[in-house]
C-alpha cells in the first residue's frame, strides 16, 4: 500500500522532515522516507540538534575525539553537525537533480547569537556555505531586522537561504522584499540569477496557540490557517507581477514554507495544519510524529486554494476582537528567538 504522503507531491507541495540525527541517516530511515513517502528535504535548528546529541549515542564517540582538538564549544558543535548536513545533502542529491534544483534541500542555521548582528550573520552564512560545500544546502537566517539585511547580502552572494521565525504577513512581506533586493543587485551587476533557492518559513500553530483563548469558539483554530491562505494569495500575485522581471532572467521565487505545523491543541485533528495548507509551489516541514500521523490517517487535498473569502472574514473578526496579528507576530518572534537561544546555550553546554 502506497504512503498517504505521496499524493501531496502530486498536488504540488513538498513535504520536508523537521528533524535530523545521525541515527536517521545511518539506519537508512531517512532514505526510506525519501523512497516511500516522497520526503523532499530536511530542516534543522538548535533544538533539533540538542535533542539529537542528547538522545543519539552515535555522537558520543565523535564528541570524545573532538574535545581534545577543539576548545571552542561552537566549533565542536559544528564539527559534529556539519558531517550530518553534508551526508543528508548527498542523500537528497538525486531529488535535487531530478527536480532541476527546486527540491532536495537540507537547512542548517546560523548561531542564534547572531540574530541581531547583520554583518556577523553574513560572515557566518558565507563560511557555513563553503564548509558544507553542497549546492542543495540552505543556510537558515531569522527574520529579524538585522536578518533582513543579511538575507539581502547572502542572496546577493548566491547562497541558498531558509528564512526562519516568520510569524506575521508584515514580517513575510519584509522578507520577500529582502530576497528580491538581493536578486536585483545581482541582476544590476550582470550576475546569474538561476540556481539560487530560498524559502520563507512561516510559523503556523503558534498563532492559534496564542490567540484562541481570546476568541469565541467558532473562531478558534482558524486564525493561523486563514492568515496563511491570505499570505499565499499575495504570494501568487507577487510572483505574477513584481517577481516576473526576475523570473524572466532565470530567478527562482522564494517559496512559502509552513513551519510549526504540529497541532499544539490536543482537541484539534493532529494533522490539521498539514491537511489545510496543501497547495501548489509550497512546502510543509513536519516533525516525526506529524509525519507518522499523516501517513496513518492524513487526507491529501489541495485546500490551500479554497475558502479565501471565509479566510478574509475570519481575519476581520480576529481584528475586531482586538487582536493585532502584526504585533503578535513580533512578540512570537521574540519568544522564538529566546527559545532558540536557550536551546543553543544548552547545546553548547552539552558539548563543552
């Protein structure tokens, strides 16, 4: 019996795994996800690697060897993690080539300590890009004010970018503008635009978790999906209009990626944020549990393009309830940065 995930690809959406460990690589489990479920990429972050190093004994021997050679904990962490990123990139090379460079990406994040340091982020992105040395790597940069400047510079340098911690459509529009500026600088300088990939990672479930208690029952669980649908509608319009001159020169649009798509509320269907956001030219990154749940009982339908009028009405009612989603997005981004800072500090303590 074929996987329930395979029809998602037929509807134009990529499913990426929001996890990476040495065990997943060495056991062949990640390879089976590619072959059996059509998984088209992988994302990672400090929390994922903290869990990996804590729970996967495969790292312990390598860490023992690294301690005498590398005094800096950040260098030790990268020496542990980057071989996994390279191995994953190699595993997805076939997907990358078969798709013409639109799938098969593996993301690695710059240090969260650089979230408000544009120059430091650019330097780290360039260094990591060179050290990973794979065309299907993506460097993750947060959508902070400093991050926006870095995104423009890194795209200008021809490096693939996964922009993370986007919680509002205002943040998303600023990210898309930074992406375009980087490409426009390349065009002005006569540099090639083809082959530079980027995704904008829009966090979903945390929106509903933050607003549901302030909304009547009939609106609960609808804000995040409605906001995502409106972001997608604008994305389509931008690709058809603003982005067209760049596309004519071979540039790839910055794809929308739905992140944080595990249901935080146990009263909700556990695959609701996957099922409701399936649509062409998008990506959904899911943790292992959500992947398993969709494999068991998920329903693949292109719902992202449905009920846009209702989505606008939901957002109008949310605003009428006194909820400013742009302000909330800024608050959630700060909370997300704090979580990544904490996870990174624990990670460095673990390898010290």
